[in-house]
C-alpha cells in the first residue's frame, strides 16, 4: 500500500539539531547535506511511485523520498551499498540529508532498497517509464525556474560506460551458456543428460578454453554447435519459459544457423553451421549477465556497455548552468541517432532553446531537418571526414532557390527530378588551379556540373554556423567536457558497478541530479559570500567615517562568517 513520507515535516524536540550548540547548529544549516535536504529530499514527488504498490489495504511502503535520495547520494559519492548504509547509520550530516532528526531511526534496510529498485525495473519493462528520469525532470524544471537559468543556448556530449561484466571470447561465451543451461536443469535431467555436458563440467568456461590449443578451436566450435542444436530440440519444450533458456536461444540464433542436409537415402536432416565472424554485429550478446550491453570501438578504445548522452544549458549570462537532459543507450548507438531521438524531449523541457552546440559525431541529415523544423540553430565544432581543398558553397537566395559558388564562379542551380544541378562554365574552369586535380565537379559535354540535395545545403549551414556566431561563443561546447568528467570520475576505467541499461540509467540520472545540486550549492555559497562582503564593506565604511556605534562590535562577526564561508566552500565535496 502506498503512503507518502511526512514524518520529516514534524520537528523532533529531542532531535540532533536541537541538542547542539548554536554555533554547531549554524554549521549544520550551512552544510551541503542540509541544503540537499531542502533542495532535493523535500522536493521529490513520491506520488510518481504510487503505481509500484498495491491499492488494497496492506503494509505501507518505506519512505520513498529517503530511498531515492539515498540512491542519489550513493551515485554522487560513488559509494557501495555497504558504504551507503554505514554513512546512513553513523554520519550525522548524511542522516540530516535524508530527513532523519535522530541517531537511531533507519528509514529502510538494504533488502528494502533492493526490492525498490526491482520494482522500478519491472515498471520500466512493463510500461517503458523510467520513474527516476521523471524525478530528474521534476527537480531540474523547478531549479531552472527558481534560479532563472536561461536555456537559449545549450551544449551536448556523450561518454561511453562499460558495464560491470566479464569480457568473453566467442567460444568462452558459448560454453558459459552451456554451463548455465546445465545448472538450470532439474536434478533428474542433470543425471539423465549429464553425458552431453560432461566434457564442460567441473571447471569454469575460462578454465576450459585455457586448456585448448589453437588448432582445436574449430573442432570445438563444431561440437558446441551440435550440442546447442540438441538442446534446442530436446530441452526447449520443457525449459523454454525460463529466462536463462531465452538468453540461450538468442545466443544460438546469433552464432549458428541451421541448414537442411540431404543424405544419400534422400532423408532430410538438419545440420547446424557456425556463422562466420563477419556476420556477428556489435549488438550481439556480450555477456549473459547484461543483455543490453553492446560492443563499440571509439578512438582506439573498445568497450562493452552503454553510452550516456547529456545536454546542459550554456547561455553565457547564466551564473549557473544545469544539466537538462540525460539519455542512456547501447554503446553501438551513434551520437547523431541519440540526438535525433531526444530532440523532441529537449525542446519540451527547454522550449526557448535556439542554439545547440555539439561535436562532429552529432551531425546528420535527419538532425538538420528536425532542428530546422524546431527552429534550433546547430553549431558543430568539428567535421567528420577530410576537408576538401576546393570548397563548393551552397546558399539559398531570396526566391527560395539555390546559388552555388566555387573559387572562380557563382551560378544559379536548377531542380532536376530528384536533386539540384549547378552548371559551371568549362572555359573558366580550365584556368582554375583545382581543375582535374581536386575539383569536385563532374565533366559533361557543355558544362562542369555539381549535383546536390537540400540535405547538402543543410549540412553546409550547420558547418558554417560556427563562423556566424560571435567569437566568444565559438568555444562554448568545450566546457561540456568538464561535465563529462563529472560522470567518468565516478567510474574508474569507465566501468560502472552495475549491469544492464536500467541500472546504468539510475547511475546516470543520480549523478546528473547530484551534479546539478553541487553547482547550485556552490552558487548559493558564492551568493552568500557576496552578500557578506557587501555588509562588511558597509561596516568598514561606517568605521572609517567615524560613526562607530553597534557596527563596531559586528565587524569581527562579519569577518569570522566570511572566513568560515571561504573554508566551507573550499572543502565542499559537491
């Protein structure tokens, strides 16, 4: 049964903050954890999670805002579950961040937190809704309004995240599935079919392939294929509904194919054949422990896992910029595809967006058309591929047509049945230094011709947009690398502690909420520092003018507060 947590709204007369000195209480109020309580914990909409629980009268749920906040702190500080609960029990400020006013109460146990995450995962599988994403969106929307953060200019980038899985070779993965199939069999079937699995039992998949010689690999793959085929025919009717068998079926279809073989007596039979390595794609199962992970090589680095793409505000007038959108996809998903899927969501969250900065990986024809429709100017800071030494420029004229120019000529393009055609004077082209060398024009009987589509014009607009904006805005995208560092520093070796797309998304949204909070906290501290400095200057002015009065007694207090603020800001972990 769902029940909101309102216990934290009732003050505790014997709580921690009421039993300490005034100076210590002031330090608690100025702490990052106390600010976290006010800005994050108190603003989590628990009603989002109402559908996870029964509507019938039953035992109520644990405090949802406490569990969500605990997961955020866990991702932010890169704690293990044991470290999380240790801090919840013995760290007074962490308890204050979770709305706990005493030193004894625990809002939930570790099993409850695991069950809560399982409920979130089941809900995601059943409905496609990520409730943690909705928490992030709700908090960020409110923060943007309260801080008056402008989102006219945004920037985006991505980071590859390795899943916490073992790196399997092809044969090792196939044998690992055989061992797991055997373990899922009933005891009677293990005895009955033990002879089929006997050569693989008693050792791990890694230990088994370690004893093989290179010349034995081909024959071993053939034997494994025959066993896979036998399992598919004999065990599927009994164990087909079990999850491990469903994973087995996917691996079987990805690595083997069944062909019909006619024997000498014309009786038809099936024969299993190993698929060549060239037919295996990056989305094939990388590990039976993470079916969402995919393989990708980028910048000389290979990874098995996912990619996290983020969008954040970048308007120069902002005193603080916030992450506004987070997406988690399989690692083999191209950056341009992620952006295309998220553009509608980005526009909905920040309707005023008019300029988006990104690198070369995000540019595409579909994105150009979609951003043109949404009235978003794409600013690309890098271009894929080699740059041509002879540039052909396409521009739209006042009549809606296209004008095409090369280093020596400028002509009007005309439409053909499928594309546009620009015809250049061959006599002028003969005197060009790029003639018959690096020229991109096609020689025809009368003209030198250049064919293009509207997509080519949009691509050039994207590539030229960087030069059209003021010089001080051309390096805006660079600072998004610092935000990416906020994610990568919490996963040593670019590997997270979890497996699967959903749990990786919990990591991504948790870190994004924490990063936004850290920026807001530092912004508030700087604002308070400026206010204290202003008061101090006024006090010094009064003293210097000879009007001492009360202000003379307050100067030491202002100085102490200012020094304390400097120390707190310097030591902040957020």
